[in-house]
């Protein structure tokens, strides 16, 4: 049978999407599927989670009644399938694996990875769900970085996470992607814009360089309007300028906070959608910072690593046939 | 006749609202009216501007065929009634009065005040339309401030303007009010919020103080979510916290750029809606800054002053009866 090698079904169940991974011995990816039924659309209904799981992975599960399932992401939030309380930083694989919660669907137990929280003294709490698994996966693939590095996970709510001795010691969220979306879609800035298929690298870089001046974001955003009004940027170039401005402000702050251990700036590791990672890499280059490694998606590796840590799967077995 | 004293019809015609002022000798306010037909709703149509003017001030105009009309605001923008090119900073009353453009409606000439623009070296251009008239009006009422002061005009697009020797030397726009509106209405931050009638002063102050830490806005915004998630702020308190955070970031930047003359920080002058000015005053207090003067609406005084400067009205006449 095609799935005789299956050892784990991994689920990356975020707010707006679901990805399912069928993993074999050693965590090798056998098959990957995706669906648009994110956790938000489940509306907290266990029945909705259960039927969506059956839709995306029913054949995998039917073929192997003992196949374990491990899920990460917003599925474990307060309004998810079941709340998996945040592991407080500093935290790593052990704290995450020790914090699994479990639900039952069609008689099968499904484990859910907790998110992570942190709080720097005097500041508001910060949280992540899903990114902790990406980080674990990246460190499993590059254990040489686990001593000390800074992760950048760009997206709707970008995360900058500081790792030392295989643990996330703290992290910060930047609402970069969401700011872009609401300003593009709902503010005066969007009115002068025209979308184009190809990104305008020069306008993106101009936005990044403007951000490096470190004046207030709320002021610099208005330039997206005036540069359009004064015909100094074409309507097609304005979205890229806005993107550069927002990403540049995130990087300015992220680099300032970058964890310094032993007097040395730690290597930067990017994890995310490849085009977005390439944008961040080009922006970081403007700030004189290089990237040590860039991963497209380390959720399958992270889920495997956490399943191993929790004893849901084993690392020492002969390959099936 | 009731309007025998009328000397000028002033119009403050912004994007989303129109205010009309009937002014008597010396610029005394005889009557004020407002309408929701802002410049944006006119869609660039001269006929729409003309009929809206007739609706709001037709009786004033019919009673006095020679009564002059002076308008400021977005009515003079590229997509307004007629474009009044920006007066480039440094600029004051003379440059504004010298830059009037004119349209004709029902045989009557209507003058339009230009906006102002500025550009600091290496930066994007900045613009205002309407605020320049508010500034002229405030300085007409407090000529002792015209030597050197910093204006703060809070709103959708807040302006901080530096005045020296009766001229605006430069200014900066902050999209504070619009950021609040789009984040409240269209981002994940709005989802946990509940509006309440009475402002929560403590939560507002907490947001202002957080902004004073000078970390990145895109990061601090996420705290509006986590403080709600962790039940550290009630849903009713979150809008005020967000408002404090945004206003605090504006003030942090504005005070850093505040005009300094002769080694001294210049007095701050607020112009705007009284409740909003009171919020700014309380936030400035947290930063240790006092306010020299606060004006609710100086557009009538500014329009009168500019009409005088342009010779549309005269300052030396006996009062009518």
C-alpha cells in the first residue's frame, strides 16, 4: 500500500488556512495537502473541525487506524478546537511537547501543540501559535543554529524570535502584513494605487531606505499619498513603496532589539513564503544585514520533531515497505 | 435687515464636511452653518459645488449681491472646484492671499485659499489644505505667538507646524486619526473591542505611556490584542488604549521635531475639536509638555484675516446698522 510508510499526520491549522502533511519514517514528507478551511471558519465547533479533518485526511486515517495526528496553530487557541495554554518563554521542544492537549475525533486522539507567550518586564504580553513549531522545525534541520540565533517569520503578524540554547527566550510581533492590508484596502493611501503583477524593486527599496531614517511611521505613511500627488511615484509603484516602508520599520526595530550574546550579533534565520522571504532578505541587505538561512516551510519538520519529543512517533525503527 | 452688517461669507470646505460663516465688520461671527456635503462628495463637479453653496448660503448671498466669498480646504485641491496650487513653505498670510484662485458662481466671484506644501531635504513632500487658514486665524487672535511657536492640529491627518516670524517654516502630517479608524474598523484589533460612551482616561494614559517607550508602533499595536486576550484590559478600554498609543507615538515624534529657537523649545498651540484637543493636552502632560493656547475653530478668523490681506474686505469702516 502506498501509505504503509505513514508514521504521522501533521496539521498546520492557522486562522485562514489548513495544511496537512503525511509524514513517513524520519519525518520524510510523503504527501501534502491544503484547504481554505482555517480555524476561524470553524467558529469553535468541534464537529466542524472533525468533518474538515475527515475531508482533508480521511483516506490517510482510514488506511491506518493507529496513525497519530499532531496539529499546531490557531486550532489550539481559546476559540479553537481545544485551548492549549501558551508555553511561557523561555521555552523549547520539551515545554511544547509537555504542553500538548488532546481531542478525540472518530475515536482517534489528536494532539495539539501549545503556542508560546512571553513578556518583557513592563511590557504587554506577546503570543504566537504555529510559529513555535516552524522554529522547532528549522532548528531540527540546522541544529548548528540552536546555540544562538534570531528568527524572522514574516507575514500578517511577523515574529522576531531570539533563540539561545535551543529555546526561544523572547520574541516580538509586528503587525506589518495586516497594516499593509488595511492601509491598502481601507485608507486614503489605497486610492491612488494601481496594482501590478511585477514588483517594483526600486520603489520597495526607496520605502525601506525611508524607514531607515527612523522618523514616525504615522508620518512617513503620508508620503505614500504625497509622492503620488506630486507624481514622484507612479500609481503602480505605490504599493511597493508602502510595503518597503512597513517592512523597513519592522526591520529597523527588529535589528535594534536583536539579541546580542557574547558581544556578537546572532545570525538571522528567515522562515516563510519564499517570495516574502526574498523581499525581507533584500530589505535586510539595505540595512547591511545578511541572512544565515532561509526556509520556505518548516512546519512538517517541527511537527515531526515535537511528535518524537512527546513519544508519539519513534526515531529508531526500520523503514516499512 | 438682519444681515446688513454682513461683510464676508467664509467657507471651510473639507473632504467630508462644509462649514459656512457669515462674518460682520472686524470679522465678528454673525452666523454659522454646517452641512455634510464635503468636497469629496462634489466629485469635481462645478455645478455640484455651486448648488451646494446655494443651499447653505443662498439667502445670505441673495440679500447682498456684493458680499464677497472666500473658501479654504479641499475645495482648492486638484479634484476640487478649482485647483489652488500650494504655497511652498516658508509661507504666511501674504503668500496665501497672493495665491487665491477664483471661480464664478451665479455671476459672483468666489476666492479659494491655496494649501501649503513643504519639503525637508531628502524627504517626501508634505501638504495641508485648510489647516493653513486655521493657523492664520489663531495667530490673528494671538499675535504674541507669531514670533515662534509650534502648532498641533489633531485629526484624521494631524499636522504639526512650526511658525517663525508669522510664517509656517515647515510642518509634518501624522495619519493618527485615520490609523485609528482603519485599525478599529478593519483589523484584528477591532474584534475584541466594545465601544463605550465615556472615555477611559486610565487606559488612554496607559497607551500614551507605552508609546513613550519608543518601540515600534507595528509591534506595540499588537499589545491591543494581547492585553485583551490576557484580560488585562477590558473590551471597553481597548479603543482608548489604541487611541493613546497612536496619539502618544505622534507626540513622541512631534516633540522630537519641535521647533527650537534661541535654544528654547517654543510654545505649543492646539487647534481643533475641543474634546480631541483635551485628549492631546492630557497626553502632552504625560510627556511633561504644557500647552500655551487651545482654540476650537479658527477658520472664521483665518478667512477674515486672509480676506483683509487680499483687500476683499476692509478693516477700517464704521460698523453698519
